[in-house]
C-alpha cells in the first residue's frame, strides 16, 4: 500500500546577497555600461559600479513527491519551509558589473534548499514571458509594470515524452516537463524587480528550481508504468543597502507602502475531494503591503493584500485544487523594532484569509507565523522584509512564504 502523504514543516531562516556585474547589456538595475572616457558615477543600488554583496531577508520552501502513469495523485510527499530574520543568513546573491554574472548560493538546511554558487550570465541566461524561450513552469508572470528581470539556466539528460510513448497522451496537460525512462531535467530561474522601479535602496527577488526525472517501473504483477519524480524549490526574498542603526528615527511615525510577492503550498483535503492522496500544489501570489511605523513606541502595524496565480500542474495528478487563480488574499500583522538585538523588526500575524477582507468567519486558523524586516537607504526611507503564515485545518496544509518592500510617500 503506497504511503502518499508525509508533510514535514520546518521553521528556519533565509538570507540573500547580490553583487554587481558588467553588462555591457545590463547591470543589477539594467543600466547600460559606462562608455569609455566617461567619469565613473557614484555607486548606487540602482546603477552599481562596484561588486557588492547585500544581506537579504525572506523565505525558502521545498516540496518533493512522485506521480505514476497508472494512478491519479501524488506519492511520497515531503515538504519543508524556512523563513529568516534580519540577522539570519543563508542566501547570497553576488553581482559584479564587470562581467554581468550573478552568483547565487542558498544554504537553508531546515528548508531543504541548497544551491552552491550557481551562476547566471546576463544576457546569455536572460529570458522573458512572450519571447521565443519563456521562463520554465512554476515561474510567476507578474504584471508588466513591475519590470521583473528573469535569468534562467538548466540541463537535461535523456528525452521528454513524445507522442510515440504509450504514456504521452495522459500527460499532455502537465506544465512541468514529463521525462521518459532514465531521463531528467534540472532548471534554475532567478528573477528580481529592476532596482529603481518602485524603490531605490531595496528590491525583491525570487528563485525557482524544478528537478524532474522519469523511471520505468516493472512490477512482478501487472503492466509496466512510468514514474515521474519531482523536487521543487522556491524562494522569495529582498536585498539592498541597509540603513545604519543611527539612521533609524527614535521618534515620530511614518507609513511605508509597496509591493509583495509570495509562494504558497496548499494541499487538498482528501476527505472532501476525489483525490484521496491529498495532492499538494504550489502557487505564487502578487500584491501590496502597507506598514505604519511608530518610531516612538518602536511598533510596526502591517496589512497585506494579494491575488493568487494558478497552481502549476504536473503529470498524472488530478488537478483538483482548492484555490483558483484570482483568489484574493489579505492579512494583518504587527512587529516590534529592535535594531540592537534583531537588526530590524520582528513579529507575527494576527489574521489572514483568502478574501478581500478578513472576518471571523473566513480567517485561517494560523498555526504559526513570522513578520521580519529592516530599514534600507541612508535615511531609513525604505523597508524590506519577509513573512510566513502557516495555517489550515486537520489533514490539510497551507504555507505562505513571501517578501515585501515599501517606501514613504
């Protein structure tokens, strides 16, 4: 008898860093290289001229499972999520303006995500939606006004299913690649909002890695079938030029508004749907946040609103998912500023729901949450951070992990 569900939730932390690059086509802020003979401009986050590493705040998640061509549902499910604080590290993103290379490292063992110095070359690895080679499945297609830059690289051994395969027809609805026997595919995507689009000293980014492999199963009794094994990683984080502790005001108040993104896992309740395996789906979200900060009392009050994207569908899963594209999301959280001990602010969420406004009737049962961030810019004029909301009902799980930025009006 197959054991279909083993969901493991691990709390932890994530950190990211970025460094500069040459482009000639593009820098972190997608600005052109400085022509010969032109005086070197002052370095900035929007138009970097020197290599630099930025500490980040955000979250990672990992989900692995398999599907079989002779059954419906997901087997061997294993999930882990991990959200960091302003002082916790574990992700570095290096960009150097001389060579236009991003080098990314993620070491978050609690989130089961490990990336060792993976390089993205711009423009060699640049991609975009609507082009001849768009981003892979599971990469969010954000609103055009967000000016998201996409870099992608990967490899493949063997071949994908073709119409000649007896398993092809049943898998044609899969968004992920469907690999043939003894074949595998691994693709990594880094995306980030072009610095300067909405904020000058911090920006948000994300990471998607899809590893898919196929293996023919030949049982002693019954017909052979194809097994697809999936190992999926997601990350959402912010990076930028942090404010000195002395730059953070000690009195007064201010409101910081900006954008947010999040990656979510949700599994269906096997007792209420035709999918008895409780299959799990990964979905992205885009939205906004507003944080009111009382510097005198050292408190932060934040509201989040968002809209879900459609989940990414794999081969041989029922595609019965509880939250469709366009579903609204809202949440309320609070935090306390502690620059000395925490390097920023830290707190939790009091309410979250999949609706435009939360009520006692539609709110999630929050099992755990975190809201972490800090200040960016020479005068603490911007904020950035990460968040996590874990909720659901018995035998069903929702885990939302995201990042956000904001600036004063």
